[in-house]
C-alpha cells in the first residue's frame, strides 16, 4: 500500500485499487485547497496501468460532499474555483481506470457532480442527492451536461430546474446510481461491487471506456469508424487481447499482463 499525506483528502493505492477520500468533516465541503489536492492525485493516475479501479468517497457517514465552498464563488475567487473544480473532470475524463463513487449521506452540488461523473455509483441507504444551485440563482455546469445523459431530458430538467433533493432509492429507480446498500455493510458492499473489475485486464477496461465515451460524444457512423480504428489498431495490438482470446479457446483462466 502506498500513501501520501494531504491536508484535506486521504489518498492511497492498495494493490490495483486507488482510494480517494474527501476528508473535511462533518460534510466534506470542497474548497479550492481540497480540489487542488484531488487534482494532484487524479493527475498521478493518468496513464497508470497498475491501478484498475479508483474509488472516490467521503469521510464519515454524514456526507460524501455537500458541495463546493460557497465562499469560493465570490468574484475574486470564482475564476480559480472554476479552474480547479473543472480540472477534476478534465482529469477524470482522461482516466483509463474504472471510477466508482461510494457515497453516503449528503451528496449535493459539486459533490453530486463529482459522484455522477464517475463511471458508477454505489450509494448507502442514507444518501440524499441533488443539485440545489438553482435556489441561489446559479447552475451546476457539469450536471447540466451529464444529468440528461443519465436520466433523460424530462427528469433531468425536473431535478435541475427545481433543485429537488432525492433519496437513494429514488436515485436508483431513475438510474442515477447503480446500487443502494445498507450503511452498516457499506465498505464490504463496495468491495464486492468493484471486485469483478479487478479480475479484468486493464487493457480491456481502457479501450472499452474509450468506446463508451465515443458513443456519448459522436454520431453513430463517425463513432463506429473511430471505434473500429481503436479495436483494430490499438486493442488488437495488445498482449492481453490475444491472451484473452487464446485462453478462451484453450479453456483456461487468462493470465493478464495489463499490456
């Protein structure tokens, strides 16, 4: 296990899993300093082929994160705040690892945006999630882009234009989170959820994630052409793609080199 000490977060790599915990109790508010530390850890994972899964969580049971510090939205700080906050998503969009938000309690505003930008979300039963920014006459830029893709235009409009906060079960029902689990067994449930990804080749994960992003960002015919190129020129040039196919034909478990 490797670990560096930060003031506002906890970050460690345990085997093939990286854990990033927002550590500003009681509700893990994201100020500029916290987001700078998060950016540093995310940057360290770009191109890392040893780590297959990144789990992002918040310390304690009260909140994943109640959002970005309102005091950092003032005229003298807003440019810096947007730079470091949106830097999180620019870096997360470059990650080849499976990203899982493990959320408890309040998951609001910027905290909600961090969670929904992950590939998947495991939520404790006590989660309250939403984007209340409209009540302050502002809007959440990342959520405006991502919510309609996750829950459809009508439901996204309802949530974003009302600032409504919903519970974990409702979030699961509309497809905002993948799984709701009991608070008392949360850590074990998260580990069970990520385990299947740890058994896969990081090469397969990497190129599959690229294909998923293409599907969201391009029209079908253009995306298909690009995915064909990735499959033929990059994926099929990897050792693990050949090992996966060979092991299937030989009826044995694959031995991944993650290359």
